C-alpha cells in the first residue's frame, strides 16, 4: 500500500474502514458495494452548492448531480421544479421537505439526506409512508456544538460583547472596580436541560470551571453518565429554581415547544443566565424579552431563534443583556466537512440498499 494512504476506524453503525488518500479526501464506506452503471446513474439534487467539496465529489463520482447555483437557501419554486424525477435529495435544515416536495419528486425518489442533526424540516411520517429512506448527521457535530455552547455561556455571563463595544465606542475611559462585572461559573449551580450527546459534552466542559452543583433534567434516567460526570438529575422545575445558569440542549419536539415561557422564566433566579444552542422553538421570545428588559433574569445567550435569521427589528436585538449568534453551533471547518461527507454516504447507501451511517 502507498505510504501516503492510511486507514482509520470510523465509528458508525457499519463499523467500516475509511480511507484517507494523499489529498486527505475521506472516502465513503459504501464504495465496497458495486457502482452504478453509466447508463443507470441515479440523479441527485443538492439544494445548495456551498457544502464541503468532499460530499459533492462523492456524489459526482457515482451519480448525476444537479445543484442550486446560489450560496443561499434554494427558493421553494426552484426546489419543486428541480426535484422532479430525482432519485435522491441532498438537503439542509433550511429546506422544508413536505408532501408537496415528495409529490413533485415522484416515485423515483428513494432517499432524502439532510446535512444536519435536526430533522424537523422533514416530514418523516410522509417519507416512511412512501418508503423513502431518510439520513441525517448526528454525533459528528456534538463537540463543535458543545464548544460553542461554552463560548456563548462565557460571552454572555462575562459580558464580552458588551465590553468589546465599549472599547470601540469610547466607553472605556479607565479601570473601575464595578465596571463590566459579570458572574462566575465557579461555585455556581449549572442546570442542563436535555442530557443527550450534546448535553453530556457540555457538562464535561463545565466541570473544569468548578461549579458547586451540576444539575440536569432529562426524559430518561442517565445514572451511569451522571455518575461519570458528577451531575445530579432533577425535575425541570427543580433545575429552574436552583440554577444560576440554565442551558438548553434538548431536541425540538411538540413537548419542548416554548418550554421556556413566562411561567418557566418566573421560576428562575433573578441572577439566572439562559443559554440556548438547541432550537429557537424552545423559547417564547416575547416572554424572554419581557424578563430580560425588566431584569427578572440576568441575561440570555441564543445561537438559535425563531425565525432565522432574526429580523433586525426584533426587540431582543435592542437589549445589552442578550447575545444572539447566527446559528453557528456546528460552524467548525472539519465538522462541516464531515457533515457533508456523511450526508453523501447516506445517499449512496440508501441508493444501494445498504445500511446508512445514520438513518431515521
């Protein structure tokens, strides 16, 4: 074997070996299965051209690829027009894949693969009814999202954005003992709502800051994980009452819609900081604005909002105690490459009738 080629183990449901060649291009574990003949290449529609090249290359090697040309979400009418007759759809969380899209695609459509861990933009029930396989990209963005969560927490509680603005606008005149003081994580109580992959990784990164208590609420018991990290499971209400920092890392479901509202905000401490890196639908933004404006909670840091992008006239953007980021939880170069690769591999696996790396 060429010395430039090395093998690494990819932890997936396939337990397959991947290959990195001299150009550092990650191959797909489903290359071992037969390729499609030239006369029967499947047709794939990619909803935007600015995904990492590795995914595009994998698809183009074996399929006929059509792509929306602009580096922006594909307009609805373009999606409906170009999905017709396709065998697979490579989409992102900005694309609503519903019965209308599936109808327009027609009976050839076998696979819908989204380059995201969230899949609320896809009508899963309708896909299953039609025998369409659905792939997504969990796991690979866990660390990047957990890192961003900690960064947003620190930026919010230590008032970093506000302090930086003072430097640029002349507000920094001299050192002052009470100026720009924030709230330390050390000796605090941190509550994490949702203790799945991302919640656990956030918890692990919180531990070195030496909080007094690390609480979490979750639908299911997590005794082993909690013991390893040193976290305590409690009810959602107990978490709200006791936490200095409330971090949302749970999925968007009907049960979590507006989980944070006037009632739940009213149970939080007045010095509490809310962080949301999950989905915007978890928070009633009108209620959050009211509590931040009247200082009934200390601050909030949001990487996700409803809608996205957040309109420039949103009241939240008028508050100094609210930091809003443009949904960049997984915006790490290597993570986005891996998301693109896994999405392409899910498509190839679905078209070849074998197990995907991650399937819903």
